[in-house]
C-alpha cells in the first residue's frame, strides 16, 4: 500500500486500506494487481485520469504522421527530368516522409519492356540509396510499376 504522497504504508487488509482512503477523502486504486501482494495507492482518481489523458494528448500532438509522397515518371523520362525527380525524392526522405515511386506505362507495348522499367527503378534506387531504402520489393500494380521508399533513421 502506497500513501497519497508516495510513502510506503506497508501490507494491510483491504478494509483497512479503504478506511484510510475514506479518511483522507481520496480513492483507493489498484496499481499492480499481478504483484504479490497486490499494490494499491491512495489518490484522487479523477485527477489521475485527467493528467493521464492530458499526457496522452500531448504525446499524440508531438508525434509526426509520416506522409506518403508519390513521384510518378514514365519509362522514357529525360535525364534532367529524372534528376529533378531524384532531388525531390531526396528532399521528401530528408523530411521524414515515405515516398512511393511509380513508373507509369501508357501503352501496352511499354509493358512488354519490363526489363527497362526494372533498370530505371534500379537506377533511381541507387541515386537515393544513402537517404532511404525500400520496404518491399517493387511490384506491378495494373499499368504502374511501383515501390515504396522509407527514410533511413
């Protein structure tokens, strides 16, 4: 049993603990039910619950949600355009966002050249490898060849 100001009150019967809590005009809260003997504390439960929700809210506020940014390119992208896409991807990864890199196939005959899309994806991954890596291998999603990159810690 722990008192309202944190001092140890020792092992006592439940009825005695409840009597002390009522005497102090506070609540008796079971802290560790699995312990032997179970640990109880005398406290204002409403205040405790309020402070706990306040701490949880503060923790959620400080957490940053990672956005998934998408970079789209076609199979026959120009060198300068490719470099701009790489630069934007690096910027997103440095900001802590995940990046989905998508190669679009506009025609069916472009889909027959999967080796070219794999080479382009490998070239892109090599360019951004020091800033982030892939979570899963790249895959074909309809008319798109995509991979998701996550920032390095």
